[in-house]
C-alpha cells in the first residue's frame, strides 16, 4: 500500500520501499485511487459548502483529482496524443512520446480531456459529484492493473512501468475487478455499474488503438488511459443524473 501511494500520489509517506515492494503493489492501486478520490471529493464538497458556483467547485474537484497524483497522468495524455496522431511509424511515435515538449495534438488532448471531466463534474449535484470522483479514481487505477496484466510493453529497452510487469498474476486482475465492481455498485448503484462498463469499453478501444500504433503499452499510454477512464466514468455519472 505504501509503495502504491508513493508511486500514484504526491502524498509524502516517509517509509522506504524497495523495487520488489513496488512490483507487488499492483493489487493496492485501487486503494491508492480511493485515497485520491476521497481527497478530490473533500475539496469538491468544501467548494460547494463555501457557496462557490458549480463551475468553480467542479474545477477545484478536477484540479484536486489530478493534483494529488502530481499531474502525472496528464503528461501521458499529452505525449500519447502527440505520438498517436503524428501519422508516423512505431519507432518514430515512441521517440515523439519520449520528447518532453508538447505539440498541437498534445495540447488539444489535454484540453478536451480536462474540459470533459470539468464540465461533467460541474453539472452534477454535490451529492452525486463526490461519489463520481471516488468511483472514477478507483476504476482508473484498477484499469491500470488490467492493462499491465494483459498487454505487452512496447519499448524494447524497458521503462518506468517495467518493474510492475515482473509480478503480473491473474489473481491481481480478479481482485481489482471485484474491488472496482463493489465500489461502483456501492457508491453509484446502477449508474456506477453503467459507468464501469462504459469505462471498460473506453479502455478496450483505446488499447486496441494503442496496439495498432505501437504494439503495446508504455508509461505514457497508461497515464492517458487513466485520464480517459476518469472522463468516461464522469460522463456516465453526469448523464445518469
């Protein structure tokens, strides 16, 4: 759990962990998502309690959700969009994704992902919005485990995610799937389950596209997947309301 918090959040946990701890932290990813979701929900509800307009409260909620992971996944959105929409061969796409600079497609990707999440959350009541934030955070981190458990790594030389691929086990995928289903049902009811199904569909489509482009996953595509999953959940929860 400590390793999962250290990797997925900016919460300072003053406990040393090893690479082995990190590799074994996959089942705890949804729990780390729960922590991020609770923090974002708290800021969202506090903004409403202070009488701020729904658009401002929604923005604060989305800011907190991204901020508690150090905007780590948004970087993946920008890099993935720049690479995937460059119309280049695989190796060139990977080079573009490795470049720290943001191009037009990356900027557009960031705008639309954040705009979708913000507008969806702002349209919800506080009672529905805080639940949606928690569900989105949990399912997005659970989807990371599923993607890493099934798909190959695209870079031959390895990368940041490689450490997690040494401990891929079916039991981990079953655990996070059950955890995500229970959380979605408990917090969102039928709407939560619908959000889970829509998020799964979005993840499948995104990774199918990724397999066509680069033949697997990278840290950037996993970051983009996280943001897409959160957006998918918030869209469905907003529509259900």
